[in-house]
C-alpha cells in the first residue's frame, strides 16, 4: 500500500501538487476577475434574484430549475472537502492554509461564472432527451478540439471516482467506525444500495433529492459548528490572527505540530480550496447545463454563489472550529494508517526546539533522518527496539502493536521505514461482521487529520462528547450528496464519449467502487483525488482562457437583451 501511495504521490507532484498548478488556477481566476471587472462582487446580489426564479420564462429549456441546479452543484462540492479537506489542509499547512483556501474561493467565484456560462451556452440535447453540457461541449462545438474534449471527458469519469465516490464513502466509513463502531464494509454496503436507488432516476431524481438535502445538512452542520466556536469564544480572535499571521513566515511548531513552510500552506490551501469548491475543475458546469434558461449568463451568475457558500462560509466555519478548539496541533489516540507511517532508526524527541527542528527537516525533506530496516521485537504489544515512529507528520508516542483486538507478541519486518504487517483484507463475511483477527495494527498517540480530526473538534462544544454525532451526520449527508452529484457528472461524460446506452454500465461500476472504497486507505484516496482533479482542471482552464472574448461578448449581449425585456429593473451594469 505504501509503495502504491509513493507512486501516486510522485505522479501528483508533477501535476496537482506541482509548484505551477496553484498559480495556473489562481492566475486564471485573477485574469477573468480583472478582465470582466469583478463580476463576483458586481453580480452577487443580482445572482440571488436569479436563483429565486425572478426572471424565469415559461419557454425556458432544461431539466431543472436554477435552484435545483445550484443545490445539485453544491451537493457535489459541499462534501468531505468541507470537513476532511479543511482538516487536512490545516494539518499540513497550518492556519495560513485557510487564507489560501479563501483566496481560491474569491477568485474561483469568477472562474465558476465563466465556465458555467460557456458550458450552458454550448450544451446539447442527448439521445434520451435530457440536456447534456459541460466543458467538453464548448471544447467540441466552439474550439473544434474534439481531442481535448475527449481528454476532459475521460478525466471526468476518472475524477467521478477519485473525487466523487472513493474519498466520500471512505470518510463516511471512517467516521461511522470511530463514532459508533459500525464496520466500514457494512456502511459501504448500505450506502451503495441507497446510492444506486437515487442515481437510477437520473438528474430529475437527483435534483429532487439535493434541493431538500443541501439546506438540511447545512443547518445541522452550522448548529454543531457554532456550538464549538461559542464554547471556545476566547480563542476566536487568536484563531483569526493565526490565519493571517503566518502568511509570510510559515507556521511555527506548536504542540504536536512540527511546523510548515509558506509553500506548503499555499499549495495545500489552494489544493484543498479547489477540492472543496471545484472552481476551474469543470465539474459544476455539467450540473448547471441542465438548468432551465433561454440564455447562459443567468446560470453563470447562479454559479457565483457556489464558492461563496461552499468555501468562504462553510470551510471558514470548519477552520475556526479546528483552530478555536485547539485540536489541530494536539496528539490523540488513534490507529495508524500505513501510508502515514514511518519508522526511524534511534530515539528522537519533540520536547525541545532542537528536536522539533530536526523532525521538521525530516518531514519536509530538507534533511532526512535514517530509516529503520530490520526486525521489530514485540512482546505484549510493546516494542523493545530503539526506534521512533513518525505518524501523520508528528512524533508518535506510546506506540503499541495489536493483532485484532489483542496485544501482539512476535516480530514485525521493517524495510526502509515501512512496516510489513500484512495488508490483506479479511474475508467479505468477516468484513461485514467486523472481524479481522489476523490483521496487525499500530496504535498510539499522534496528530490526526481529515474527518477524524474534525470529529474530535466537535466534542469541544456545549454538547460535549455527543457533538461528534453532528459531524458524523453532517459528513454522512455532505459526502453522500457529493457522491450523488458526481455520478451525474460521470454519466454525462460517458454520454459524451459513448452515448446514453453506456450510462447503465457506468452506474454499476460507480456503485461497486463506492462500496469497496469504504475500507481503503484514506491517504491513498486523497492522493488519487489530487491527480484526477488536475486531469480535469488543466484542459478546462485552457478552454475558458481560449474563449475569453466569447464570454465577454455573451455577457454584453445578455445585458442588452435584459434591459429590453425588463426595462424597469435595476442592473449591476
């Protein structure tokens, strides 16, 4: 598993996590923000009128209303990125990563406006009578680049698994297991059956579900989040300061957190910001293309609201929960994931500045420490060798080895810091029953990231320990709704590539993969999602930049037509 993660990380380092990717993403948003004169600000209030249906016409063509298209797209973006993704960004980049998430969202509002406008403008009617749209259609119909459209469509299908399916159910299963002890495979099985029921009904059933699900899950999550923030109100101001204080210095070591550079905060903040709101990725335009409208710009304006709600509101609240509760730099008892684990030769400490600096330099790749190779001698769970464990970018403490639920006695082979403890899953039946007595695991005290970290933060509220149930319910709704929407994105891409008849086969594979992802390593899934995001984003950004003049002329025509149709209505122009 570690070797697979290393390969995926290497691939990701050249695209999604490369130094140039965040600049491309933010640079495109900045270009359109200036080129179109800050539409995310000028059109924001007008967009709220459009989404309420104020300017709808009876002859508008499409499958969903403006509000349904918005909630479908939001259900695709409001997911694990808001709960697990924010926690991962802060875990790696420190508080400053939140700032870059907000910057990504601010310029992303314009990027969303542009990509949705173009996708709606060049949409088509599919063989089954439904609307089909997305970046692949403006690439084909306007740019005459069928090859680029095909690349984007293939990347969309892959990303529907890497973004929409795998990390969503994985985060749900991990949280359900840590909160209620429910076996991950059982969670995956039940949700896969429910997912199949929803997506078989196509976009109309999906839209019907999401327009009820999105507001409900937002209210539940906000109640829990503000209960944490108000319970730790004395830490609110320092939390805000921390977001901006480390922008140009990097985050210093604090508690179990060993520090982070400016580059790490920037890259992870932008990367998780994109994963959260998907601005520039080209996914949401597929949902918006189904909206009933006689012209494209109004739907583009509706899309402006997405990054605002998803990242500027929800992700900021999650970030403040993590910072004000103090859990982000605290070590917690947990079961170690192999992809997050390294075993060092010798004993190290994080109890003083020199030790922290030494460990940080190792984690950052500045001055690696010697890795342990050999045999760990274990008796009643305790390791007798003189070694140190790095888990989740922190120095782990009180590490014990378990076999199933019991202490392990025996030997563990380690090669170059990687423990070979056998990664074979239990049988299918034992997975459902929650039994895997032969599996070795490392458990101890270390930093925690992703959904489990947010889960811990929600216990630091007026609700106390039961607060974690709000995260569990919120994550279940957030992540499941994301999987629903991404199934639609994938089926539109399959429709483009192979026609409407291919959708049935795609849905079967999608549901099966959703099940198996429930008990797959979290770190590998996050790494895979970073790759698939980049494979969609790069062609999409290229396409919208090529059509910048088309966008501007379409907007100008919209306002001319609007003033003629609604002469007494105030406009932002």
